[in-house]
C-alpha cells in the first residue's frame, strides 16, 4: 500500500485503533509521550506541521512488535533476552502502558 492510499489516523483514533484491533492497552497520551520524549512508538507523519497522523500499517507493525513470541508456559518466557538480575519485568515480554 502506498502512502497516498494508506488509511491515516489522528492520535486519539490511532490509540482507539490499537485498542480495538489488537486488544492492547493504548492511550493518546502514551502515544504523545513516545513521540515527544521516550521514543519507541509507531512512526508518524505531520500534516501542515501541526497534526500528527499514524498509518494503520505502521500501527499494526508497532503493535505486533510489542508482543512476545508464542509461549506454552511462563518459565519459557525470557525477560530482557535472559538478562540476569532483571526480575522486575523490564523486558520485551512484559505489558507496558500504551
């Protein structure tokens, strides 16, 4: 799909799209935080230098990248790629605010 034909969403609608399609917690405030400070959010574009727009394709890829690989038991899950001493849930397999 080209940029001209992609369905685009403003931040509130982008958060709702992620919640509804991917069943992941997501708020417009979290997307704004990722875009302005934290990084790691979905790519976005600007319209007239003011409005932030997210393509559905980018939201889908970002949401899927947040999920762990399929696992059958909790002991199969690794936190932070097996980093020792990180038992507070800071790895890719943990739920994060969005």
